[in-house]
């Protein structure tokens, strides 16, 4: 078994910060569009999620593979008489966004972001201590 690429702790933490920042932005978009019953395509907003992967063989951080739409979860049907998008039965197709799940995902992404930021801070203090010893 060969040794793959080994990145520095800074590179790994920064890749984690980028990934979690993207996750938080996508989750914020989901929350903001939780009541959007019609987009430019004429359909309700579809929940999005971020697909992450490792940076390959070895220790190399995380990469953002893609931001995909949730096609598996059906739209919600809500009884809203008088709504412009209501059908003949007064039912409106609403986004497949579940706010409690989005909030839970936001907390997880936020904590992961904080963990990566803490790694950068500790690495910085370690380098400063090493420089202080060398003086």
C-alpha cells in the first residue's frame, strides 16, 4: 500500500473551512426558500445539499464534489385556498425543505467550521511558541 499525498494541517483545515462554509450557504438558501412555491422553472424550490469527498489517497482534506438537488423527497402538499399556485382542490405544492432538519444541519456545519478554525488557531500558537523557543 503506497503513501498518498500528505497535506499540511493548514491546507486540511482550510479545505474544511471552505466545505463547511459552502454547506452553511446552501442550508441558508434552503431555509430562505422554504416557502417558495414557484421558481423560474414554475416548480417549487427543491432542497439542495452538498456532496463532500476526501481529497484522494493519503491525508489531504476534503473536497466539494457538487451541490445537488434532492430529487428523492417529494414536494409537500399544503391546503391553501386562494393561493395563486393552488390547484382546483386548493392544494399547493410546497418545497421539500424540512426546517428542523435544516436547522440541525446548520448547527452541525457551524460546529465543524468552528473545529477547523480552532485547528488553525492552535497551529498558529504552536508555530509562535516554536519561534519563541528559537529566539
